[in-house]
C-alpha cells in the first residue's frame, strides 16, 4: 500500500503555493513538471506548449511519475494564469 503525502508547489507570480495530495515520493517528477512549465513561460517564442510538455513527460518511466509531472506542469501554468496583476509577464 502506498503511503500518501503531499507534493508542494512554491508560491510564484504573486500566487500562493499549494500542497497537493500526491505521494511525497513523486515530488521530483512534480517539480520537473513545474520547472518545465516555468521554462516554457520564460522562453521567448518557445514553440508549442503541448510539444514541450509531452517531450519531457515521456522520459518518465512510471504512470505515477507522469501523472505527478502533469499536475506540477499544469499547477505552475495555473499560478501564472490566475495570478493577481500581470503575473510577472514582461510588459511591451
């Protein structure tokens, strides 16, 4: 039986952090997803969002790790989309 825990997403873009009910052992895959989304957000003309996401997640071996990656990735995008103000986006 797997032990439940939480994966933590740090605050970003003036949006609070969050704890998500996933096995704590999936934190690395969760962080990889969040970091992949952040890299996409910070890169000028980064290409298709879905292509970057799938290329990275397909490198993970287990379905549980891929799910944690997806949740981390989408959670980071959610923070940006739902952030107060401009969400840290460059102006101009």
